[in-house]
C-alpha cells in the first residue's frame, strides 16, 4: 500500500519515519539554551569591585585594600593646595 508521486514510490513506513523525524527536530529546536550571565564571571566580579573602590583579590591572589579618601593637603605640601584654594569669604 504505497502512493505514487510521479515515478517515485513512497511506502507508509517511510512516511511515518519522516513525520517522526520532523517531530524530533521540532522538539529539539524548542529546548531552551542556558544563557550567559557575565555578571557572575569571576573576572567581571573582580573588575566591578576594583572599579567601585572596594576590596578585591588580584590575579596573583593578593588581597588589595579598598580605596580611602585622605585628609586635606598639609602646609608643607609641594602642591601648595591650601594657598591656591581659598575658603569661603
């Protein structure tokens, strides 16, 4: 029991196989890939901590302290900051 299309004969089993293959390919394409999460990558986490001024570990494993704001320049400073910047008048 086959159908004839021109000179090509297709059997019932061949048709069911092709239908099953198309169903498998549709199911395969419907799966969801695992997305990227660059915010969780170690290098990006270190970079974020370094750029935000927080404590972080460098590539050699040394822990680098967070950035700190120092006090104003002293009178003996080479930059003469206190003399160049005047306070409110």
